[in-house]
C-alpha cells in the first residue's frame, strides 16, 4: 500500500494490552519517546478516519445522483464501518497510553 511504508496493514485491530506491549517494546521512560510511539500508533487510524470521511462524502454524492446510488449506498456503509473501526483503535491507543504512563509514575 502506498500510504503504509512500513508494510503494516491499516486494518489491524488494536486492543489495550497490545498497545501497552508496543510501548514496553520501546524500552524507554522518556515522555518524548513515548509520545513519538503514540503518534506512530495513531497515524494509521487517523488515515482510516480520513478515508472514511471521503467514502461517506463520495457515497452521498453518488446517492444524490440517483443513477449511481447502487455504488453510493455501499460506499456510505463501508465509510461508517471504517469510521467506527478507526475510532475504536484510537480509543485503544489512548487507553493503553494512559495506562502505561500511569504505571510509570506509580
């Protein structure tokens, strides 16, 4: 995929424990390093959210033209699914970051 130079799939489901493991893998306690890792983990869900907005917009345009509604409605539905998927991944990264940093200060 052109937008993913690291070769990872953007459709990887993240959960809090895997995010904490990724923060532990950095081996750092420096807030700047942890922030950089957090931004790296948030990059793919943010791109998916942008793609979801584009899909919903294109789907609405296609549906308004009535002739292309057969392509517009699935585009809207896939955009909504992608929006929710990326929102869950963003929430998992934020929760994992908060939990990991709270363990460091304790």
